C-alpha cells in the first residue's frame, strides 16, 4: 500500500514537473509559436493576384518611385506608359506571392530603421514599399521590404525583414524580393539590338561638320579577322588598333538606355547624327541631343534593305520615343577622328630650338667695350683661377 502511494506521489510530481517545464519553454520561446508562422505574408495575392492592375514601388524618402500599369494583357512602365516586359512584372508579383512568414520580430517603431522597414517618405528611411492595386484602385497588397537576411534561415536559404505597412509587427520571411524603381528593370532596355557581327559601316556627323566614317573590309578568306578601315582618314595618318576602329560601328548596333520618355520636337539641330548599316542593307539612324549631363537619342530607320522584318520591329518599338543615357554609356556617339588616329610622334628635328645661352655679365654689361678693355676684363676674370700661376 505504501509502495503504491509512493508511486502515485512520484507520478503526480513528474506530471507537475513536466507541466512546469512546458510552461517555462513556452514562456521563453513564445516567439516560435506566434500565430501566422509558415503562412503566406500576402495571402490576398493568391486569390486576387489576377486582378492586379497597378504596382507602385517607392523607396527611401519617397522621391524615387515607379508605377507599373496593366492595360488589357500588357503592362506599361513609367508616367509615359512605355511598354514593359510582362515576364519581368510577373516575376515581381510571383516573388511577393512566395514570401512566407518564418519568425516574428520586433513591434517597436524605434527598431524599424535598423531593419530598413520604416515607411518610405520619411527622411533617412531606406525601405522599399510595394503597393499592388486592382483596376478600381483597391489595395491587394501593401508591404515594406527591408534588409536581406542571407543564411539566417539556414545555409543557402534567403530571408528578408519585412513589415505590412499597416501593421506594427516585423517579420523575418522566407524568400527575398528587392525591386528597384528604375524603368529599365521592367522593360527591354535595348531600343535597338542588331547582331554586332552583321555591322558593315558606321558614320558620325558632328554638329560642327566633322564626319567620322568606318567600313568593314572584305575578308580574303573565311578564317580571316574582320577588319575595318577609316573611310576619311587624313593622308599619312596612322590608325589605332583595328578593334577601336570597328567599335565605332559595332557599338551603335545596340542602343542600351537608362531613361525613356515621349519624343520631343526640337528646333535646334542635333549634337550628333549617326547611322549604322548591316550586311543586309538595313540602316538605322540616331539623332542625339545633350541635356545637362544626359544624351537623348531618337531612332529612325533610314533604309530597310533586305531586312524589312527587323526594320518594322525597330519602327514599332521606337516610334514616338526618345532614350536617355549617360554620356559615359553613350560615349560612342561622340567619337571623333582624333579618337581613331595615333598621335603624331615628334622627332628631335621637330622640337623648337633651345634659347641661346646668356652672355656673361661682364660682356653683356658693355657690348661696346674696346678689344683692349675686353682683353683686360677677361684677364681679370681668370687671374685667380686655380693652377694659372703654375703654368
């Protein structure tokens, strides 16, 4: 009987001990059982993602922002609604959809800036806010994407700190989405994209009248390197290495831009008028203006040649638009003959004569001194030279 009672007491004590252990664990690990763990961060995107008609991306102090707008089956980017790459927009939406809550973090606003989840628009904020709306303007998703958390959820597993804009709680989520409010991130940023090896001629006419033109030479045999020559090379000038000559034409085969807007009608002539020609006779022209530190380029198909399909594609993509690029990115439009020709080496005979040595102060003081006076002056000047008395 006593043994049975002892066993019962021990069993009760064990149960109490277990209960206390569970309570203690729950108290110290409450963060791990916060409701929502493992759920989608933006569940409305699963059910209403197909209704997305506008995406707004806002960063930092709120001055940098970009809107993506859907019309029918096509997405457009920026205030002028430049045609976007649908696949790149879908990739952003899919990335947002895949974000899953992993660990709840702080609720304290004072910690937001450390994790880059402060609402953009405030001075010093560094978060990225993404708002997805439907066609009637109703919000489907509104989230602030903060710092990445590489390997925080395991080796090779990306995470990120995020906060729903209208919620205090910060979450560490599975997945990583880092959109940039730059139009070139969501469009095909080559306004013109010709095969570089098809280019046979390039020509640049500067506003001051200087013309630089290069053309491809015929290969003597199939294995020979494709060589270019300067068409209007000055007589006797030495060309720079051939790859530099070829680049004047080949660099114009692809117009890689950073900004885009509706084309302006200008009264002033272009800074540069350039053209590039392919082996099929397609000639694409560029009119280039400078605005501040940027170059703005309008594109024209000057000749179709045998490549009517490509010519029509270029017309369709570029008509009514002009493309902005930094001067460094568009430096090939500014090349001159001096950039393709070796500087003339000066020989010794080309150098100016050295100035004559100054006359001695004694001789220069009195150019009219008599022969006798000059002799005496010379004698005085050398009288005390070492060794003179030992001769």
